């Protein structure tokens, strides 16, 4: 029971909100890239945890917060093989069976284009909302999906009766989303500012007098993103929003810094990624006037437990043939590594996986430009390490022995279905590109060693192959690149032109790489980067990964910093050219701490 302002006792009811986010089409608890089980990952395992959470509470609602349809080898296979005439989209069909109440979309749900998105969502038995995905129509702009939804449910009053409850839902995705997929979406789709879009539709939703309003906000808390990318905190500040379900950044919230799970005093939750956690918001509501209003909330993320028979239930039957095809595909041999390959030190330049991909991209560019004047320009390639630690933890690395590699390796290096763009840029643009890369490092002063890396994820750390350069981590941001030259030692003026091969996402300027968006687009590959890389490896048959850094830290005598990486055998620090490393013991959250003398 709760006490009203008059001091009289009024009834209180409880409602549990359950949320998944950033599933990225992870269904079975299986890692296709490494071809081995991944316990406690994926929607099939999460479904068991969801069922247990539902059984504990008399009234529950289940939401998904976007980045659902893309992000795994399974998503790529379904996209290639599924047609609407075959029946409902197999993942949406499974979500219908699980009883989802509402969802929004994320930026990666746009990767396959609007037609695929519409076809996939056509048979959803739950509303899918987005306030800031708009398309051009009849000379104006209108939302592609309903911006809001109103759910009407009946819940127990705890005393043997039932009461009606109305839940308003509003959805949103990062403002740069349309620009990130401009090559796929064209100019007739935009994703305007989150806060402005939500503020515009809230009055209409509130006019329907919902008891509570839940923001399905595919956007995070982190600093360092692009303008308009991470706006969950700003959304929580809007009058009329009662609960925020966040996502996009794959972070987990509440966390050690904010254990109570509040943004501007309102309950908020972000449940990581890939179905490893489930977001839980337990609301307690009391009657105030003619509405049930929140008076208290408990927020947490629930880790998903391993489930031995995950995926055996009938709701996964439609996906099972695709799963079998993916397993056959990722087990297909491609080539042999003549030496071990590890990404443990990719963030300090020892990036053998990136080196192989860079070679493949440069060969691709040379072939595509053959016979064109641009073929005479220096050809470079930009790559970033996706599996190099970061917030995904000490298991987020590639570690392979010498020997055969399969197609699963391609998915480890680059899991997205983007084409390759060839850009003509100036060396001044290239320098600016590298200055953006150098933001991954903190400014290092004198004194005891501190952390070298910022909180930026590894996928924002580009290496441009075909160059040599140094990064001065003692210098201010924007003035860190030193001794920039081609790999043969040639120093070019800032006006000199070069060609850079890069995935289409980065070519759009995504990740704050505005310099990339200045380039003149020379070519777009007819196939994906994954296909190009896999075919290149197959043609080579035997490849030698090289962990020698192509860039150096500018000398800074007397200064040192540390990085956290995957655990190494005690007393064994690898010998990386031009890097003076020493072990410093155990780092945070299972990482191994290595000190770098600059």
C-alpha cells in the first residue's frame, strides 16, 4: 500500500518491464566466427531467463530496443535466403512466439535497406515504433514507422482483483544513423535529432493519458560519440518520460558508478548486447487522480544463464535451417596461417588481422582502378580492430595458432555486410583522419603510469596501411601526428592526392571521421568487404600475419602508461618492435595490465 498526499491509504500495483537490446541476430548460444558454443549468449538462451523473470511477477511487459536484424553470420544468411513469400521473417516469428509487447529499431536495422526492414517487420504481432526515422513523401517528411504506441493491459491489484493499465511507448535511434547508411538508404531517409523528435510527439501521446510512458531509446550514455548519437540522458530529462530503456553502446547500466539505475531521477536500464543480459525495471504504481503513476522502481540487469538445450523449442524451428547453413559456411576452409595471429596488442599497433585485411583492400583497390588515372596514385587502406578488448571484455580478442583458417575468421575481423568504397583524398585529409584516430589515447604526462587508452571502443581506432607515422601522446588532441609519410619513406605535401579503400560505414564519416566524408567517391564494390576478404584469403592459400607496427609512439623519455589486454602467461610479455613493454600484474575485470615505456 502507498500513502497519498491526503494521508489516506491507496492501493499500489507492481509491473515488471523486461528488455533486450542489441541482440544483433544472436539466437543460438554459438559463436559462428570461432565455431564453438558460447554459453549464455543469444535470444534462445535469454528466452529461458525471460520466462523465469515473468514467472516471478504478476504483471510483465517485454520490449526489444533495436539492432535486432543485423550483426551475425546468421543475420547475413537469413537476409540472403529469406523472401517474404516464404512466410514471416523467422526471427520476428520467434519474437511473436515469445510474446514481445513492443520494440523499436536501431541503426544496424537499416543496414540492409528499407525494403528488407519493412518486409521483416510486416508480420510483427507487436508495435514497432520510431519517432525519428523519417522519409520523404509528397514533398515533405513523415515517420516511416509509428512514432508511438499505446498498450492497454489488465494487471492484478494484489487483492484478487484486476485494474486496467495503459502504457505509452515511444522509440528512437541515433541521429547519425541515416548518414551512416547513406549509400544504402539514399537521400530520402533521415534520422533527425532524438530529443527534438521525441519532444514533438510526446504531447500527442500524453493526450491519450497513459499511466506510464516508456522510452525505447536505442542510444547510450557514453561521451565521445558523434553529435546526437548518445542521448539517453537527455531523453530522461524530458517531461512525460517515466522510464528509459537504453542501448546502442553495448554498455551495461546500472553499473558501479550509478548502482541505482537512475537518469534525472527516472529508472533507466541498458542490457549490454547479444542477449548476455536482460534489463529489468520493477515499477510500483499508485493511483493519483485518474492515472496509475510510478512511486518507486528497482532497476537491474539479469545475467543470462547457460541453457544446455537452448534453441530446441518449436519457436526456433523456422530459424533452424539457416543455422545449419551458417555452420556449413563458416567451416569452409580458406587458407593457412604460417604464424600465430593475435589482436591482443592491436590498440598499440600490433595488428596482424588488420594488416591482412589492409593488404586485401589495397589489392582490391588496385584491381578496381586498373586502367584509370587514379591507379597511379598511392593506394592506402583503413581498417579498425573490432575484437581488441574494450567494453566487451578480456575474451574479445582473436587468438589463432598457425594452421588452417576457415571462413569464420572473416567474421571475426569484420562482421558487417558493408561494401568497400574507394575514396580520393588529400594527404591533409589523411592527416586529419589520423588525428581522429589518435583521440583513442589519453594525453600522457609525467608521474606514475596511468591508463593510455580512453574509453573509446576499439572499432574507432583506424590504422591506415601504406603509411608510416608517429603519434605523440604527450601533445594535445588534434596535433599528435608526426613524421607522416608513405611506407617507402616518401613525404608528400598536404595537397597530394591518394586513394583510400575503406568500408562504406567509415566512408560516410561515421565515428567522427569527418575527414573520410570529404573524399571523392571513386568506386563502390559490387560485393561486401567480407566477400572480398574471404576471396582474397582463398586465392593466397597461405598467408603470413605480420604484427610489426607501421606507426610508432613519438619518443617521450621518462613517461609511461598502461593498457589492459587479454591475460598472458605470467612473465611472458611479447616482443613487439619499437614497443617497450613490461608486465604490471592483473588489470580490471580479468584483463592483464601491461606498462608501455614511451
